[in-house]
C-alpha cells in the first residue's frame, strides 16, 4: 500500500483516470471519439463531452475509479475530513 500511496501523486499529474481493480469505460481522449457535437446536438457547441475536444471543457480532470479510500485525496474521502461543501446523492452539504 505504501508504494501505491507514493505512486498516486505521480499518476495524478500525468493521467486522466486512475483505475484500481476495475474496468475502464471505453471512452478515450482520441480524435475518433466524439459525443455531443455541435448545435443542435448539444447546447454548447464549443466542445464535446469526450474525445480531444473534451479537454477544453475541463481544467484538470482526474478520475479515481475503484480507489481504496486510503489512497484518495482527503477532499474525496468518506466522512469529509476537510469539512468541504459537497453534493451527495443530489444534496449539498458537509456530508
């Protein structure tokens, strides 16, 4: 676990998804992958939700899929150790 704890910060700076013992979604950041598209397929034709144009929509996307809680950033851990306002099941609060 200690080796993984040291590796996570390195991966956070280099990848868009960190997956542990799970299956990827099949979506990639590639020119052939498009979804949403220009108007009228979406209300915002400047970008799309997947593919290379999706990069413009997000400042720093990192996805933690099936990560053990001990390896998650504190802001994402159960119990909200930082006391941040978060949305949980549609309800905003300090869950």
